[in-house]
C-alpha cells in the first residue's frame, strides 16, 4: 500500500472531509471575491422571485438553474485565477488567456441568465 492509499478517506469520513473543504472554499471565496458576493446578493432574490415568475416547475427550475450557473462560473473563474496567481504574478500570455477565458465563462453565464429571465418574463407578463 502506497502513502496515497493510506491517507485516502472512504465513506462518511470522505463526505465530512469534502464538506469541510467546500466550506473553507466558500468562506475564502466570500472573503476575497467581491464579484461572487454581488452575484449571490442578486441570485438570492432572483431565486425567490423564480417561484412566482415561473408558471411551471420546469420554468422555475430553469430560472433557478441559470442563477446557480452564474455562481458556478464565478467559482470556477476564481479557481482559475488563484491557480494562475499561484504559479506566478509575472505576465505570461497563457496566464492572461486562462484568466480571460474564465472571465468569458462568467460573461456567457450572465448573458444566458439574462436571456432566459427576459424570455420567461416576456412570455408570462407581456405576450
């Protein structure tokens, strides 16, 4: 048995460890990423509003899903930025590209959320 296998967690201890790591990640993200805090502050009322805007479970689920997608994109973008900054703060073309692509993922998720919300609101209240 190698050292890696010796330290692997299984079952409930693995779930507890994963939860602790996720909680640390959320705490760090909340403390250091203003964009994430802003997106959460926008997502919470939008998720609640989705319960009233959507006419079906599918619409409500879609409205909530695009809100969560924005948060996921921001989390992944922040992870990319952290890894790139860990490697070095000197400019490198690939580092810039990685950060730009992470930013693009956030922009696309925000655009998708806006389009889905707009279409469902138009269908529900305007047409």
